[in-house]
């Protein structure tokens, strides 16, 4: 039975029907019948039109991915295993060759193209990561804001590192801040022209490569570092790390000057450092050496201080320790007074015209320090 009905179609729908009109020599009725057949078939296997459309849109990407799996370019990996790999490679930097393999620099000329490219490869690889980039100048930005959403935090972390490497290499942008949330990662970038293209940007090393040096050392000297960590663990960290030359000086009954070693680690002369910066470096370095039990610093302007807790009993050793640390602070140039007790050494700094008042320390001789490094 043939039923005739009038239908109204906007021009945009006629354009979508064009491939079917061409296949039916311009016969609109035949093109509509083919459209109905396609819709009926799609709804047979899907619950709704939207679900069917989504499936049809994703099918070409899946087919392309299947082709790359067949030719060996890609491989299938269990999602749980991939998540484990992402989690336990955090803190290590990705090599530039891998970055360029996933983000082809010759296909991208501006930040908008980069955003589209990243969303496309995420779709192609079924990563479900959504990328959004905001910046004022898409061609040569001085700053940029990157937002990664969906997927897991470890997947986003790996993806973010690739993008950060790319932006550092091709746009001279460095990571300024990272805000990590449950379902999104936001990264702000800022232009940094002080670092050559062959060097790793400091922000990238800080936020993404904080374990890189450690892991490289472990890979290169596995036996040494494994034994060292085992020894530290067995001895409950009751070991002291000193430069060989300093140990020799101490063994000879003299007190070495550790200033040069601290300067090499800080990459700056002590006498050029602001006192608060020096105190923070000092605390970080000497807690790592295990030479003392704990270090507390006070950074109130004009009233800076360092309180060192130790468990040495020999009075000569304690006096040598005071002289040892004093060498660093004398090199910096800010006047200070030193007060030493049986288990505590205090350095208090003051301005030239304001001699330090140590009266508030007179009650500290009975101080009993907590056991900071006790282990169950």
C-alpha cells in the first residue's frame, strides 16, 4: 500500500541526504526509504538515536586503531596494568623521541591546532582525556592554561608531561603551577627564554621529573645503591654522610669548612644568598647527611634562628660541630650568637646595630628533645 505524505526539510538536512540522493539518481523518496532502513538497523542494536549516532561516529576511529594493532604499530594492554605502569613511572621524564612520536610537531603550528590534535589522538587511542588550552596569542604565547579532564589522575599525569615537553621544546613555555583534582588537572605555563632548547625546563623537572636523577642513578649503580639503602634501613638511619675530604679533616682532629660543598649543591655563593634562603638550604642538606637529629629554623625578618638537635655526648665533638656549622654562617656575613647545650645548638642572627638578646634562652638547659627519628 502506497501512502503519500508531504514532509518539510531544511537545506541542511537535504545536504546530509545528498550521498543517498546521488546513489538513487536524485530520487528523494528512494533516499528517504534508505535513510529509514539505516535508522531501523541502527535502532535494532542500540537503545536510542543518540547512542546509535555516537557508535557510528566512534567506529572509524576504532577501525583505524584496529588497523594499527594488526600492523604492529600499537598493542592491546590491560587497563589495570597500564594504570600500574603510569603510577610507578611518575617522577621520571619522558624522552623527546617518544614525545615527538605521539605529538607530531610538523602537524601543529599554533595552540588551537595543538588542542584539536590532542583531543583527536586521545579519541583515537581511547584515552578519554579531554584537553582545553587557553592563551591570548595562539601563535607565540607568553603564558597558557592547560586543562585536562576525565580519565584517571595517573593517565592525565602522563599525558600532561608529554604536552609540557612539547610546549617547552617548541614554544619555550615552562610549567609554573599544577592544580590536581579528582577529575581534572590544571597546569599554568609561562614563557622562559633563559633555558636552552637542549636543557630541561626547571618547572618540568620539579613537577614531572623529581625522581629522574634518582632513578638514573639506581639504573647505573644498582648494586651500590641497593646495598646502601639496605644498610641504612638495617641501621635505622644511624649513619652519617660526609664528603671524603671532610671526613679526613675530622679524623685528623681538625674542623673542616663545609661552605664549598653547600655552594656546589645550591649552585650559588653563600655570601650572595639571602639569609632565609641559606637557612632553608642548610636545613635540607644537613638533615639528609644525618649528622644531626633535627633542625628547626626561624625565618622572622630580623630575628632568624637555627636550632640544631643532636645526640652527641662528647664535649669536644659538640664544640667541633659548633665550629663546623659556624664556618657557613660566618661566610654569609650576618652577625650571630651561638648557644650550646648538651643536646642542642642554637644560632641566633641579628642586625649589626641590634645585638641579639639571648636572655630568652637561659631557661633552655633542661630542654629534652623529642625522639624525631625513632622507628617502631
